[in-house]
């Protein structure tokens, strides 16, 4: 390490997930000296996103059962008589039951690697390529990389080709080669350019043409086009995260896409939910009577508080029961419950449902036809944006930097310092630690929930339209009572999260069993797992998209844990949780703000930045007139051009008179 | 009115080679001997004419995140060009240049324009890296290269002019921002050709 890390800070933040990153930015912004570390070699912790090769390495790492062998305890010498140590976790244990399955044909993928991927993780098994050998001479590369870059992308033994148990095979099994060659019409040698050409032809020409099959090799080669999020969330266009991004000006580091469709799954069919005024009127699925019913109900929801008599008697009812009492058909009830309010049929009461519906409606039309935004390159960008903000105000960043322990002064009971993996003692006044870094000892009394996740790479959208660039959210209600609903977000390639002609489909639910047990039944309802077979119903038009590749895993949900359930934590150690299972990001933002206010009650939380960073010197040297860089705290950030027109939203007029 | 194209440029190179000084000279025509490691400067902009377009450079600084090798992938997103800086008086900084280039190839956009700047050319008495070596290397990776001095304002304008010329002309059929939304921006006149 060329540079020495200072030993004195005001705040040490351990973990680079969203709440930690927001706190780091807020602290740095308010003048604190911040050290922000993560033991991993990528940003975001469980909020991270990965290229395909990066995710493959992440999968491998989480499938390894072995614990890290005990390291030397030399650092204990640094602890004084009057102090005690609280050890931190060596290995992340928040991810379980990781299982990846490849369904795409695997044409001799021996030496395929992601274009540009580097064998750059020094402590990862040495790769055998000569290139890697040369590199290792020069010691560790500047590994900002997210991709752990294994030179060859091996396929784990869990992977199964196809759905047919008879075809279960290992990767080096060459017997199937000839068969595979017959099956796949795209050879691995085809250049991306050529592929591009054929695509344009196939889209413009006969739609009856079978779309190109994507092979595993192509996925690996184009691996850097993927940005696969570990958590699947969206930003409510009037949610706390959007507000914070705009207020703090961190929004300048990211770009977004509006989610284009809300889908629903009813009677074994995927349909689009009309949610804006224009949608409702243009809908072909609804009768005239239904349109009026829906409009009337939604209009009521927008200011339901003004009409207490309309719901007073149903306060204690479930929202689903309440909907039955309204003049709504079964189809409309389904739309409202699952796709607009997105609340649980079993648990949510009338008020919760009305509130959720209102929130949805209020978020409509700010940027487009649905209430949601998705960050280009994935949700994993957002923590990085806040980290940049922190760095811009002087915060120091160290990835691959683990912390051995917190040092606690016995007398005062306060945490004084950390000792890092180099044995350096770093003093600070405040410590922010992400839950997964706390040891089992600290967390014996903590009871965690789990989130079930699946990520699929597929070849078509679950609901095909004229445009192949749709971003969709679909809630699949529980198939049996007591099971959780499954939230599906389908991303197209223009979100910069997957390669052309593929879709990235994220499944999320709270766990009842392993992720695969929870989610595979829903996957099978919507997709074909057997990529090898020809599509059967070519004329029917009801063919399901194929799954090319999938991964399942369970992630620990450490949200909502009472601080007192952590054992023996000093009062100046603040715990952040990992991602929760909700769709929005409000929990993380609230937590960050609350913890920041506890640490610094008199400081403003992420105020908009002052000069000098906003000084723009144009060619002639005159100061800027550009209002968006003005220093006023009363930010006028509403982007007019993105406001959609009247008929697309229920509510636009209130735009400019807030507070 | 000429069309304005916003071009994100990211800076790379070891700590202390003069990345911020180069931008400071280019944008503000100013040089500060005791420039503190990049605080509070997120990105700076400067607009220069190029043919019948105006190129508005949005120059992103590393904000010091390169110091402990912790640059975030978002730093490279959507960059039209990268300026990779070494110090001609430090052979080491030329060595690590190659690592930065690899890093860029891995995380940067595919068609990124690469410009290598051998900074501190005013200190040629202390030179450790020859121009020949730099040129050969730049050629091998298809980058442009100049020796610069942020201190004496040598070749700074030329560096960015060089980048401007390498930027491929705008394809009018291609919507370059792809319908992406920027929060808090008044207007999005991203690279829209005038006609």
C-alpha cells in the first residue's frame, strides 16, 4: 500500500450498503472526517450489482462451506489493560442456499471469458493463463473491479442442462456436443456485430421467425453488459430516496429509467394493468362500466382522508374485504389489491390499503406513466453515488479492508477505536457498522427473517409488445394461503443491466423455505425451463419465454431489529441493516437519517452542496447563470420536461406548491 | 445555434501525478502549488467548440477514491473519454498507467477515447520516462498522448482538443441519452442536433 492510512477520524463506517453510504455522505458533508471501509472488493455489500463473471465469483464464494482458518491474534497486543475487544465477523453469513442453473446450450465453453475481465483478485486461486502470470509479477492490480474476474467461467456441479433429468451432465461432458451444435443455430464465433445485424433483420422481417437462441458462451462473453443486482428494488418517484438524491444533489451521479408497465397475473395470464387515466380509457381489457368504476374508486383514494364516512365502518377489515364492499368487479379488485396498492391480501387492513393506493397514485406521472424509477446500471449504483459524495467532501475509501475488532474502553463503555487487518489501530468517536459484520456472539438474541431471491436471464419478455424495451413490475399473488406474494421486476437491455436480446428478471419474496422452493413454482408458471426444445405452440402465440440461466439464493433480512437485541454494543456504535424485502428504499433512508440525527442532532442531513463544486467556469470565464447549480437551499428541482401531460396522471397540479 | 454535446471525461492515474491540476488549468486557467487532495470538487465543466458542435466537457475527478484502490464502477459509467495521467519524473507512475488502462478496459464503456498525459514536463531535468516509451505504449493501445505541464500551461488545451477530435460525430439517428431521466435537471437537451 503506497499510502498510509491516517489513524484519527471522527466517524468510521464499516460496510458500503445503502444506509451506511448515506450516513457516510451525510457525515462527510457536515464536516466530519470519515473513514469508510468494506471487507469486500466491491461496493454495496448485499446492495451490490455484478457483471456476469462477477456474479459467478460471488456465487462460488457463497457456495464454499469452509470457514476461514483462524488468523493470528497479534492484534490483541494492541488492546490495553483498560480496554476490551468486540470481535467482528470474518466471513459474511447472510447468503444461503445459493444455487445456479444454466438452461442455455453450452457450446464448449472451456476458455470463454468475459471480454475485458481480469484475473485480478490476488487472493483468488491463481489462474493459469500466461496473461495472469505476467500480471501477478506486478503485484496487485488496482482492483476497483466488481468482477472477481476468474479467467475461466466454470460451471458449478449444481448446474443442470435443460429440464430433463436425463440430460443432467457435467460441463466437460463432450458427448452432447454434436447434439448441442445441432440445437444451437448461433455459433460462439459469431461477432457481436454480426449478431447485431441479424437482430435488426429479424425484428423488421417476419415476426414468425424464431428468435436467435442465446448460448451460455454468449452470455459469458457479453458478461460485462450485465449488472445483476443482489436486491431488486425500485424508487418511488416521490419516495424518500428520490427526495434525498435531489436534495443532496447526489442525483447528478446517476440516471434513471421510468418503469414502463405494471403487470398482473390473473387466470394464468399476464396482463397489463391500466393505472393512469389515459391507460384506463385506452384499456381494451376493461368494459366501459369497469373503467368508470375504477376511475371513481381511484379518484376517491387520492383524497380518501376527506371522506372518512366511505371507509369508517371498514377500518378493521382487511383491504381485500373492503374492496369487495365497493362497486368493483373481481378483476378490478385484483388490479387494485395486487398491482396498485401492492399489499398483502391476508394481512393489510383498509387504511393500509388506501394509504398504499394513494401513495401509488401520487407517484404517477411525475416522470412517466408508472410511479417507479430504476437506476441505469442497476440499484447497486446508488450506494456508490453516496460514497462518491462522501469522498468529494474528504471521506477516505478502502475496499478489501477488514476490521478485526472494535476497541471498547472498559470504564466509559464507549468504543474508542478499531483495529484493522493490518493491525493498525484507528481512533474515532462514532462507529457505524452494518449488521453482517457483527459476530454471532453479538447477535445471539437477534432473530432474522429471510428474503428469497431469484435472478433469471431470459430470452423474451413475459408480455410481448411492439417495443422490446419495457421495464415491468409484476406481483404474483400467493398460490396458496399463507404463502407470500412474489414480486417480479423484468429489466430490458436499455437499463444497462443485461445484454441485447435478453431480459433480466428479478424475483423477490419473503422466505418460507429455501429460495428455490419458494420461487421455482412461480418461475415455472411464467417461463419455460427447457431451453433446448423447440417452442411448441408457434401459432398459438402463448409461448412462454425461455430461461437461459438462473440463480436462487436466500438473503438475510436484518431490517426492523431492535437495537437492544444486540449484545453489549457500546452506545456510540450504530448498526445499519442490510436490505429489507420492501419494494421501495424508504427503510434504508429513514434509518440513515435517524442514525445520523442521533450522532449529530444539530446538523442538517445531507443539505444541498455549496460552492465550490458547483462553480462552473464557462469558456469566457463568467460565472454560471444555470439555475440548477444555484446555491439556494430552496431547490427547484422539478424537471419540467419529464412531467408528463395531463391525461397521463391523476395529479399534476400540486407539483409546484409544496410547503 | 450550435448543438451542445455533453461529454463525460474521467480522470485516472496515481495519487499526486497532477490529475486535478490539469483540470484546474484547463477549466480555470489556474495553478495552485498546494492543491489539497481533491476536496469538494465533484466535476468541473468547460465548453469548447469543435467543428460545428460545442463540446461541453464534464470532467469527473476521482475524489481521492483511487488512493486506496477503491474507485467505484459508477465512476466510469457513460464516459466518452478518459484522461490517464502519469508523472514524467516517476517511472512508477508510468508503470501503474498500464494498470489503469486495464482497469478502464474492464469497467469503462467500449468505445471510450483514451488520452494519456505525461504531466510535469516542466521538470524535464528529473525525467524518468521518455517520450518514445510513452508514444509506443499509447500507439499499442490506440490512445492519444501528449506531455503536459499544468504548472506552465503546456499542452493542456491541446490535450482536450485532441480528445474533441477523437470523439466520433453524433449519429443523428441515435438518441444518445436513450430516454434516460436525470433527476433535478431543468431540461434535457442532450446532444440534440439542431435542425
